[in-house]
C-alpha cells in the first residue's frame, strides 16, 4: 500500500513539473541512455582485457606409442611422457594500442550519450512549443467566436438592409469551416505534444506549466555560434572521436606487422628414465603480407572518417547559417504583421466610435475578423521562430 501511495505522489508531482524538470526526468529515465551506460561498462572492461597476453597453453601427452613392437628405431629411445607450457609473447605495442582504441570508444559512447540528451531536450522543447502554440490558437479563436456572439443588441439600431447583412455575416463567420478545423487541429496538436513527451521521456504529463521563450538567436554573432558548434556539438564530437579511432586502427595494423614469438618449455620423461627438459622459440617464417594489407585498409578508413568529419562540419555550419537567415526573415515578417496589427486596432477603434453616429456594424465586424486573422498569422510566425530556434539549439549541442 505504501508503494502505491508513493507512485501516486510521484505521478502527481510529475504532472506539475516545469519544462526543465521534464527534460531532467526524461534524461534520467530514457531507455536508450541506460543502454549506452551498459555499453560503456562493457567497453571499460574490454579496455582492460585488451592489455592482457593470450592465455598460456598447457600440453601433456605420450610420444611414440607402441603395441607389440616400438615405432622408434631402438627400444631405449622409445615411448616418453611429457608436460609442456607455451606462451605467445607480443614483440610490439599492439596490446597497448588496442587498449587505447577501446578508450576512444568510451569517448564515442560519451558523445553519443550527450547527443541523445540534446535530442531529448530538442524533442521536449518541440512538444512544449507546439502545446503553447495550440493554446494561443484556441484563445484567439475562442475570443473571436465569443465576440461574434455578444454585441447582437446593436442590430436594433440599424436599418433593415444592414441588419440582414450583419446577420448573414455573423452566421457565415460562426459556421466557417476553416475556423472550426483550426480549432480542432489545435486541440489535436496539443494531444500529440503530450504523446511525444510520453514517448521521449517515459513520462505522462497532463498540463504544461510553462513555455519555451525565444532566445533572440537572430541577434547573436554567427562567428560566436560557429565557435559554439566547434566546442560543444556532440555530432562533431563523434566525428572527431571516429577520426581518432581510425588513426589508432592504422597504428594497430602497423604494430601487428611485427609478428609474435611463441616460447615453449617442457619436461619429458623417457621410458629408459633418461629424462630431459626442452625449451624452444617459434617465430613465423613469413606472413603473406596480411598485415600490410590490413594497414592499407585501415588507412582507407582514416580517409573515410576524415571525409565524414568534413561533411558533418559543413552540414552543421551551413545548417546554422540557413536557419539564421530563415530566423531573420521570420522576424521581419513578424514585424510587418505587428505594424498591420497596430493599423487594424486603430481602424477598429475608429469604427467602434462611429457606431454611435450611424457607422457601419458590418465594417466593424470585418475589421475584427482581420484582427483575428492577423493574430493567427502572428501566432504562426512566433511558432515558426521558436521551432527554428529549437533546431539551432540542437545544432549547437544545447539542452
């Protein structure tokens, strides 16, 4: 029972969490991050394993078995028992280099974890941005519908002709399919945002306690943002680590060109009790150029990773530049809409004041419809601005 109460209290707490708390909880409970943590433990152990020599080989047996007659040429030299121990000894630094490669793989996992955290934050921000946009859309549409329903008493002061025009106009607006569909779409997008958070963060959320605010990234220096990409982008970090792994692969192939030796020592007990101890060293006569070919393959992988790094760097930098240009264009368009909004508000004020002296109510409603359309357009631009800023923050490696 105590466990049930604890889970219930935790559930209620999660429903009231802020945006940052949702990100923190999502990161803490993400399954993929837990998988990467387990992989990190495996690679850490493998790093130690790579430094170990091959296991020694123990041999025991009987030489020159016989039945009625000995296989050997004389009876005294026949059948003996032996115990021998063989150990392969590396003559190069290949074990140390192999361990260093595992160390680089650990760094790669850390970069993957950081990239995943950035993507989690990106997804949560995206959901919060969509939810806030839906909420504002609903407010705008509900205010508009409410406005159309309230000032009906003004109709009694109008002529019959205008009264019929206004009545038709109001009914047309109330039944307008585009506004109904927009409202349904806003509700649907809010539900999708909640489901996205549940998918990303393994978290059920009923309410959005706060919103994502604009960081005015269009006002920041592009040079400074490019430096930020170079310093903290996990995508670029992964490309750098993979370059290092490939370079270590060349070094490992070079070290493996030096063949290992195998040392064997044994004790032989002869049938005639003339026992002896044997010691030998084995070294490959030739290697068929296998490791030379492996080194060439490793060098090709270095070239691939260098190209991958350059490609990733260009994609991040160009993505940033394109996003900043789009952001600046959206702010300009938002400024134009803001000027239109001010103009519409002035016209509405004039039309409203003229109603008392015989002004047109149809004109008043038309202007209020333009105000609603302007508000929806501005809301859409703000949504696009926050979406692009979110994409830029993902490029920068922020969470």
